C-alpha cells in the first residue's frame, strides 16, 4: 500500500454513534431503527471493517432518497413452518431487518433446537459477523451464506477474466460459554469490495493478486472497481473460494427462493439475501461436551509456536475484538473523503454544521 493523500480523522465511538443515529433519524427512520443502524455501522468500524462501517451512510441515504431503500421495518413472512422460515425484507435497511429477522430465528432455534431462515430482498446486511455475534450471544451456533444481487457482478470465477458473482460473504459464529465466541466472517473475494472503496478514497493502491482490470489484466489500482469500464476482484483461495462463493449464491439465492445473479439488471442498490442456520449446541452433542471440546481445541491451537513474522496464533474473531479495544479508546480512523461525505450528508439533511461538530467532537470545517 502507498501513503494516503490526507490524514485520517479520528472520532470517538460514542460521538460517531450519535452522529450516525441522528442522520438516520433525519432521513426518516424511527429512533430505535436509527440506533440499530448506528450500533451496527460503528461496531464495523471499531472491528476494523471500515468497508462496512459509517462510510456507507452517504450511499444508504442517497438510495433512500431515490425511494429504493425503504425506511420501515416490516418483516413479511413468505413461509413459516416453525423451524423453517422465509422472510422478505422489503428492501428495508439491512441493519434493522437483519437484527429483527435474526431475533426471530433465535426464538425458533430455542424452541426447535434448529432454525433455518431464508431472508430475502433486504438492503445491504453490512458486516455479516454482526448477525453471527447476535446469535452466539444467545448461545447458538450460526452459519450464514449471503448472495449479493443488486449491483453489477464484481468477482471473477476461478479461471475467468470477467466478473460473474458478487463478494458473497460467509460467516460461522460459535459461542463459548462465559467468553467471546469464535467468529469467522469474510467475503469470498480476496478482499471485500468496500475495501477497494476505502483504498480508492484514500488514494492508495491495493496489494498484488486481488484485482483484474476491465481487460482481465492484473492491477493494483482500486479505481477499476469504481469507474467504468469495471474490472473484477479475484476469489480468495483460488478454486476453493470461488466454490464457496458459488455455494453462497446457490444457498442464499437459489435455495431461499430469492434469486441468483444471472439476468439481474437492477444495478445501483445493494440487495442481500441470506440463508442462516442456527443450531442450539446444547441439544445436539450436549452442553458440557460442546463447551469442553471447544476450549480443548482453542487451547491446542494457541499452543502452536508462532511462525516468523507473527507474535502468536489468534482464533477467528480475535483480531476484531483486539481492534475494538484499541479504537474504542483512541477513536476510529476515517479517511478524509468519507468523513467529508458523512458531514455533507448530515448538513444536507438539515443538521446545522455546528451541531454536527458538537456531536462528532471534532472540527468539521466551515
Ligand atoms: P477479512 O479478510 O478481514 O477476514 C476476516 C476474518 O478473518 C474474520 O473472521 C477474522 O477474525 C479472521 N482473521 C483475520 N485475521 C486473522 C488472524 N491473524 N488470525 C485468525 N483469524 C483472522 O474480511 P473481508 O473478506 O475483508 O470481509 C470484511 C467484511 O465484509 C465481513 O464482515 C463481511 O461480512 C463483509 N461483507 C459483507 C458483504 C455484504 O454484501 N453484506 C459482502 C462482502 C463482505
């Protein structure tokens, strides 16, 4: 990576949360929904996933102003068979619909031992680990497959030179009684699309072997994912990541009845479909056995001597928690371009600049 153009702005989480919630309220969401959105977006930044944090707010608000993202929070039941549920999110805010649909699936998993939720037609669900963490906090194992169909294809299949899928994320969260869960949560592209946005706005290049330009040639320039003619992200793990991304398409879009990417032309908004499988671990193998096995395995993994260049082995979910602790104390860094867009969005919604500055706790310029 090269040096960014302008220094980042650091905003403390409580300030960022207050400003984010105020923007959503001004744009028409209820106070409860605006706070759910702020909870999710600020936690993404704190976790180090700036690609899925408050930098998305200007785009969400623009999409809402076009009438494509709805301000309500209604879950429409398409099918309800107890442990099996199909819910339509009505193109409402993913940060709210994801929360409410996961809460419903948690109730069903507690009642039946398992719940399979097909959530369709929802605006961007953001950091999928958020939903895994919600289920894990309720003591449940959660597996999530997501397909993204409302924007042009972004990821080339293994062996291909043009994009055919989106970044279809996959997540598994595994609760650990009395302590933090294991949370594996990633895009099936080598890097998340939003990370190319952050790099592009910061004016930096991305690492090798992540991107193809519109002619299918390797490039480090993130603008190929944001300006026409578009290039493609490569799948992580070569044929294996491509296979998992394709399965996300089939499980979230095909099995759930939401639809897959071929033939879609409604580009311009981020439509997410998610298949969630929630399992009560106490029911399958027994509460004692699963907890003991989990801790035994984690201890075994931790006992690995560190490789050159590493201080120690970490388990999935740990880097995010470490960063949360640091960023909660020091403030979350936001690139100057994204920060300017957030401030402009707040002002355009009628929040006086002085009020934005007071909420943010930093200078927001004249
Ligand atoms: P990433 O490449 O940063 O990988 C994150 C995962 O790897 C986490 O589980 C993390 O704990 C683990 N990890 C990272 N470093 C580790 C280490 N040293 N040791 C052990 N584990 C480690 O994630 P990404 O692919 O950039 O995805 C970022 C976010 O984007 C995710 O939250 C994903 O859900 C989200 N996303 C959302 C959409 C959508 O449309 N909603 C699409 C794509 C991605």
